[in-house]
C-alpha cells in the first residue's frame, strides 16, 4: 500500500511542470534579441515577433504562418 502512495507522489511530481507553467514560453528582452545574430524581430501592438525573409528580393511575396503548436521550420520543405 505504501508503494502505491510513493508511486503516486513521484508521478505527481513528474507531471507537475506540465500543469504549472508554459515550458515553451521564453521572455526575451531587447538585449537578448540583439544578441541573437541573424534573427529579425518586428514590434507589433501586442508584443514582439520573430520573422524571416527568404528567396530573391525581386520575387513574389508569400506569407507563411505556422500554427500555435507547430514551429517555424514546418515550412522549410516548401522554401
């Protein structure tokens, strides 16, 4: 019976970070963004976002937006 209680406490401790915070959210201040060489940021009304320009300057412009749970590299095979 005691081992079930111990296993439950260990399981709860292992799963707690999933419910207590956003593990993928990192706040970057202006100094941290400036230190990221090759990255471009735009200041918007709701915050700052990262973007990339790819392809020839005189080519057609296409905007690719990834979803809330998928990263930017999801579009790499399309470019």
